[in-house]
C-alpha cells in the first residue's frame, strides 16, 4: 500500500519562535522557526498570501500555479455547504459501497481506513468496508474529507453535486476555475502510467475515465488491486506529483476568507473546518479553520484564525521541493502558520522569511 507519508497527509499542530539561524546552516524544520528559515532559503518554491488580524498583508508569488494536494477540498466543502443551504439533507444515508466506488484499495495513505475506524465500521486491512450495503450519514463523508483527507469522500461529493456546482461555489468564494480532477483517477494514473496522456491538459480527463472504469468494471477493479502488489517507488511518485492538480495561493486564500466570512453559511463550515481543530486555537482566539495537504515533496495549508468580535487572520501557504527530512516535520509547519496568524512577532517573522 502506498504510504501516507508519501501520498497524502493532513498536518497536525503547535508554537513558534523568531530567532534566525546563520544562512549557511541547514534549516531545522523540527521547529516553527525552522520552517521560516526553510521558506527564506526556498522562496522560488513558495506561494503564499496572508493577512493578519490587524489587516497587514504579505504576498509572495500568490498567483504562481503550484500543486495543491488536499487543500483543494475546501471547494468540495463549500459546494456541499451551499447544497445544504438549498435543502440537501446532511443526514441522508449513503451506502458504503457507493462511497468506496471512488476508493481504489489505497493510495490515500490510510485516510479512508482512518475514517472507517472512527465510524466503527468493520473493514479489511486495506480499508474496505466488509458490508458495502451498510450506510452512513452524508455529513460523515464531509467530515472524513476534511479531518482525515479522505479522497473517496471528495470524489463522491464531486460526483454527487457535479462539477458545475463545485465551480460555482469556488467562484462564489473568489476562486475561478479550480482544478477539480478526480483523486481516484490520479491514483490510478500513478498505478497505470500507460494511460497518462502526452499533453498535461488531457490528464484530468484521463483520470476521470479511469475512475469511471474503477467504479463500474469489476474486472478493472481486480487489475487495480493487482497493481498495488508492485506499487511505484518514490521517484515515480515524485514525477507523478509534478502533474497533479495545481492552483494559486491567491485562490486558496480567497476561498478560506469566504468560508470564514459566512458566505456559505456557518453551520456546516464550522462543524467541519473548525470544530475538529479545537486543539489548534491560540490563546484568546475563538476558532481555527484548517485544511492541509501533502504529496511527495509537496506540503500545503490553508487556515484562518478567528477572534471574538469578528476579527480574522487567513493564510494560504504552498511549498514545493520539500525534502524527506523536512517532510516529517508537518506539526511545526502548521505551528509556524498559526504563529504568523496569531502573533505580531510570528507575522513579522513570516514577512522576513518571504522578503529577505
């Protein structure tokens, strides 16, 4: 099975410092300050846009297209929230087999397995429900998509709501034409590189075709399972990541800002983007909304800190070319972002890292 360390992961949390290390030293990304140092050394691989609670703004390559990983899933959440606003029942039962029609036996680093465990659903070691006819409320898929970064849940919502609804929700949030390709299809293109088209522009459609085959052709599902016995190595995964879905820090920032403002209603957004991350809330703040993501050599995050009285600070941060040794320190990465949003010293340190 492809590991979560190389194929996807939501980062965890915690604090920050601002003392710089000598330029010749390697950044120690086991600390939040180390991530500021990393950013200062890799500015060409960084896309960022942030506004703190006082309205101070910093941007660095905000419109540069970079791999988004799972941060794109806030678009799926926004479309779902909009649908609930218009009458979609969040308690509607969803058959597990329909959810897992978008789960190609792995490739999400254990996200779907974690979601099933939280739900108490009996499953195989690979993460498939033993009873595909059992049901769960639709809202639990939205939770799984954000909290565990369940790719199959994102693809189910995309299929259920339609690309038009997702694109409209993104536009409502200030993000035009987001890349809404299938996560299932992307994993299948990694397993079946012979289906990769020559033109990168054709890759999303190629992935969608494979995802439809997986959902509807039992024989192809058997082929997929067999391919996992010889899963691609690290170099192949890094090369595959380069062609994954891209977007800008500006688009991601706009979406988080819109979600925090209540533009999609507060109930669904706070239930999924804020409540599960209560442990991240800095002293004095009311809530933190968070969605992170990772793929080989890529680490991404979008977050907002809210305070009582309506003040808010928002950050979109996209990193590329992250070495394995640094990739292991995702907790301090998130803590660095929180420091930038919640303290004046942290924001100043972030600005210095981006501007030199």
